[in-house]
C-alpha cells in the first residue's frame, strides 16, 4: 500500500514532521540517504574513538518545539539542563551567569553585577542594550535588513562589551559573525533566551550521543511509520503540476504528499519543477574538536571561553573527554588537522590548568563546512514557506520561513509547520506547532 506521505531527509526537520504525522495516524515513509538519522545534528562511530557527535548541539528551555519532539520520542530524560553559564577567561577565572531572586526580565541582575570579565562601563553598555531590545522589539522594522554589529554600534556598545558579551553569545547561537548576522536574530536570542522568562536561558545538553535521541522505541509505537536508511532520493515524481511520489535507486514510490526536508542546496534539484530559488543562501561552518585525556581536566560541565578562537567546551566522562566548539569557523577549514589540534590544545590549557598536567590520548577534528545557512541581513525575504507551486510538494528545513534562525528549534518548527500543511492537503487539518514562550 502506498504511503500517505513520503518525507525526504532524516534530519531534525524530517523527523519532527514524521513524528507529528505518525502520531496523528498517517502512513509515513521517511527516506534518509545516510546510514544514520539526525542530519547535521548526529553521531557516528569512529575507529579508536567510539561513538561521537559531529559537534556538540545544545538547546535552551525556550526551544519548545524541539522539546515537544523529544517528548514524542520519549527521550526528554536524556537531556540535562543546567542553571549556570560559566564564562571562563584565559588564566582560569570564572564568572557565573545565572538567575537570581528577581522576576524576569531582571532575573540576571545579581550575577550580572558580579561578573568579573566585564568592566562597570561595559555593564552599563550591556544594560542599555537590553533596554533597547525590550523597547525596540516589535516596533523597529529594519532589523531584518541591518547587521547585529551595526545595531550594537548604533547603541553605543563598547568594543569590549561587543567582543566579550554580545559576540560571545550570538556567534555560537547563530553560527555567524556579528557583521554578517541580521539583527533580528540577535534580538530573538536575547529576548526569548534571556529576557522573556527567568528559566528560558537554561542550557540543555544531551547525556547520550545525539543519534540515540532519534532511534528510541517511540517509532515502535507508530506501526504506520517506516524509517528507511541508505535510501537516497533521486528526484520527485511530478505529473500535471502535482507531486506523485519519488524515485529511489531507480524505483518509483507513490505517495499522496511528498515532504522535502533536506538542506537548501539539495532541495531545488529534487524537484526542478517547483522553481525553488536558493541563490541568496550561503553556508556557515562549525568545527568540532574532540579531546580524550588520561585524567580529568575540569570539574565544570561546560563553559564559554573568552578572548581566543575556542568558544565552548563540554565535559564528558568525568572531565576526561572534552568536546570543543568553534562556530562561524571558516578560517579553520583550511587548517591541517594537526594544526587545529595543536592550536586548540594550547588555548584550552590557558583556561583549564589541569590540561597542562594531563596526557592527550586521542583527538578528532570534525569540520562541518555546511553546518548552517548564513543568517545574512536581507535573507529573510528569500526564505520560502512550506508550500510550493507544485501541488502536494511541501518544504521543511531550518532554512525555510520558520521565524527562527538555523537551529534545531528552527528545524523542529519547520517539521511541525510542514506537517500542518500536509494534514490540510489530506483533508484533516491538525495543529502541531507550539507558540514561542513570549
């Protein structure tokens, strides 16, 4: 029997769409070209290293649709939330950013005043910036078109406040430099993640490899869903302006609706008849470095690292295994593997003194040249909706018009939005998308 829906792509967007439609009772066939699920937020086995994530992916409590997807998968207990964001300076001094007794949006006041890595002048600048976000959010109409750096300079932010606070948070969150980031995305990160709720900033880190978040027993409870790996879709079958199915390994498979949940650079080629224009999109990279030491090198579970190239570390295995992250890492793509390892190890020792006494037993470098789309000023108007000019052909993916930048939450939102369009096309509309927290 033909599927009601074929979903192309087993990343977070495709999985979210499949989970929503499957739980709603529709017959869904998900086709993934690779041997594992997760797309760009996945894990895989490497010789002598075990199973590793391609890069550490995290979420905040404001990522309500991603959390809903994890709930559908029955894996929320595999994500551990922390209430503290440690800012670590070279030399090892740590400032703890966490909520206090005051209600939102004043809940960071106590820790903000105690943060030693910012001068009092910088703190005044940042406070003025927060007030400007609260005032201009929803009122200013040019935030899609100007860069976050332009906005920060307009608001008189000091160079050190920009570098040590605004850039430190936003480059990791959006995976782009401030001068190449639409200001609206910076607003969203600080409004939803820091100001709207006293708990929305809490950082969730998976306690298992990312791949285990997608292969749970939840699929067994959906016998109407088929997950098929190593199934590269060659093209979408189109006749009379309507998608009728797909071609996989030369074989035609029919479906009432086809959902494309692949990255932007692949979507257009699947169905040229849809006229999907991705010419305005470019990529931004992430580099992940994995270090295994012969002993624990830190007691911190994670931390954001100031003033150098490394931006975050995440501690595993009692502090013996560290994942390091460099977002917007284009300059790192050309560096030889050993040079990346040497540079990262030298920088890490500046923050964590325990590294100097430890022996590095193993190292892996993962360069994701196409990690996300680049959230450029002016790109918003080029992001497509879920519907296309082809009947019964629906788009999903973090690059579509989700209201969020390229994040796992954006991907989950797109999957739910696509699933809503699918149910309309099948004659039984349902709602899956959860509203933002504010």
